[in-house]
C-alpha cells in the first residue's frame, strides 16, 4: 500500500480530537475579549491606548509569528513546538487571569499571542503527517476548520456564561485544564515529525518576517480605525519594504524559511488568494452584524452570540458537502460553488433594511457560512497537500497568515467604506436641533449616535436614532455589494483557471498531477516538491 493510500486508524482520529482543542482555544481568545471588556475595564481602568493594546496585542503577535513558528516546527519537531506552546499558553492564561494592572494584562495578551502562534501551524502540519489518505485528510482538515470557526462563535457564549457567575479572569482560566489535557494526551496520541535535513534556522529571516507582518497588519488596523491617511500608509509601506527584504533573503539563503518555488505554482498561490478573499468578506462583514445586533436591536453580548450560533452550526454542513463532493467533481468546482453560495448570502444582505429583523440577517449569514465553510476547508487542504511533507509547517503557517491578512483587510476596507457612507448620510440627514458637538459625536460611530441620543429629548433622540440606524443599514448594504463582487470574482477566477492546462487544484500528489495533466504540469509540481 502506498503512503498516499494508507488509511488512518482509531488512534489518529482520537489524536485529531486532541489537536482541535488548542485550535478552539486560540480562536476563542480572539473573540472572548468582546464579552470580558466591560468588566475588566471597570476593574483595571485602562487608558484608551492601553485598551486598544489589550485587545490587539494577542492578534498582532499571533499573526506576526505564524511563519516563524511553522518553520520552527518543521526543523525541531511539530509536536515539540505544539507542546511547548501549550505550556506557554497555559502560563500566560494564568498571568492574564490574575493581572492587577493594564500593563500586566497587555504583557499577558502578548505572551498568549506568541504561544498561540505555535498552535495553528503545528496542529495543521501534524494532520498532514497523521492522515496520508487524501480523502481522510480532507475530512480531518474540515474538522480542524470547524474547530477554529467554533472557537470564534463559542468564545462570547462561554465568556458570557462565565461572567454571570465569576470575575473576568475566568475567561482566561478555562484555557488551563484544556492545555493540561493536551500535555497529557499529546505525547501518547500525536506522532513527532520534522524535516530530516532542516539546515540552520534563519534568525534574521524570522525577525524580518515578524517586522514585515506586524508593519502591514498595524497599518491596516490604523486604516480601520482612522481611515486612509499618511500614517497607516507609512506603516504598510514600511512593512512591505521589510517584506521585500525578507523575500530577497529567502532567495539567497542556503536554508530559507519559506520555499519560494511553491509560490510559483497555482496549486499553492491561487488557494492562498482564495483563502484571503473568503476571510475578507466573512471577517469584514462581522464588523457590521455584531454592531447591528447590539446597537440597533439592543442585544447584550451573550444574546447576540446566541443568535450567531446558527451561522456556526451550519458550517459543518458546508464542510461535509464540500469534502464529499471534491473527489467526485474536483476541488476547483467545489471551491467555485462555495464562493457562489456565499455570494448568494451576501446578495440577500444587499436588500437589508433596519426593519428586516434578526431572522433575515441570521438567515443570510447562514447561507454565507455554508459557502465559506466549504471553501475554507477545501482550500486549506489544497494548500497543505501542495507542499512536501517536510514543509507542511511552513505551508500551514502561510495558510493562516493569508487568512489573517484577509480578515484585517476586510475590516479595514469594508469598515472604511462603511464609515464614509455613514458619516455622509448622518451629516446630510441629522436632526437640525443637534449642536455641533452632538453632531460630531453622532457621525463618528453608530455607538456615538446611540450614546448621544440617550442624552437628548425624546423626539430629537428618536429622530437621531432613526437616521443613524438607516445610515448604518445602508453601509451594510454597500458592504454586501462589495462582498458579492469579491465572491463572484473569485469564483470566476477559479472557473477561468479550470479551463487552462496548468491548474488541476484537485491533484494531491505530484504523481497524480503528472498522470492527469501532462508533462508541463508534472514538471511544475515536481520542481515544487524537490526544491526543499
């Protein structure tokens, strides 16, 4: 039996369950802060800048170190990096839970980000080594994808339930027993794997990759908050400049961190682009639906999180359909179909108005989740299978990094477009009774309008809320139009590439690519495999 057809047994499937646990926690720690923020703010009394760093330190360090940790796992052992990250994640969680100052909590969140950056590439690359059969690996990647999505949804729900009975630090302490379980079961169920000829680790390359990613992500974050301007553009430009230096070093280094030959193959670079585009719409639009539920409909964090449950519960359906259909009709067709399903969901949101109601909003987002769930699972599997086994950590890190960039760009671009529309609408239609200061507060954000309305006479307050809510619904519709265009464009991109001779994304090995696509494609994939 060949390596590609060797089937996984009971131990591997139980090991997969163990691998999903840290993925759920890493994703939860991104979203649980939305629930814990009011109580920890009341306790620690952070400044506005400290509050931003409490929220962002985790995501910044996680995104910046994914490539480094993925490559490090390839060199010293993926299980070793995962277990070390679990120890650090548990310790940082305890530090965060018992923080008595904003500075300590920021440091703990940064340490959580560093530890979290080990989890995604290590778990995904271990899946590559545990599931050699293409069909089983696709299923395993689907389960892994659902774990990450589930963590983002269940984070606010679990956090809300904990805060009903305990203090804000409890949302961090729940990480500790799970990480302890990983440390016990990991050595028993998870295989160790590393590149047998890794070469020296490139410390300078790791530093350059960190600075490049942090620069671009921070610039995008500033755009999301303040709009386009010289300062965020300067950060992005600096990050891109350092990124160019990083790529130059990778071309010249004897033991590069990333295999640049992979990026010259469409089996690798096209799925990375699709992954970023899918995350762009999903994460970017979440900026609107959470605000609508909490500010327009007046829901609390826990209630809005419960209303978000259907969008997660249907995601496994999309993943299951996609993984079942991929062997029959091919992965490119499944990806294109998933993108079109997501486009239908966004198209429903182009008809959204203030009085459309929560059921309509959740129904449309459910359709989006079915499509994006299937797309994410399949493109992740394609990215993983495109790389040789000894570079699976690097490939996993690139998949996660592309998703991080896609999400950050979605928030920045859709948020900037929405803010411009909202401000224009409110300036033109705000009640004349507002003072200049009240108008400025109301036009800055929807939250500002709601807070301002609470201080006004009943008639003026109702008029301001109606104008603000209508303006916000309009920005949601415009963001939906942008998302429809992106999803449809990505589907057309995949469909177009299907007609070319060099794009069989469904192939899982260089040999199968050679068999189905002829010598040109075989040569392309063979060069990818032997370059490392």
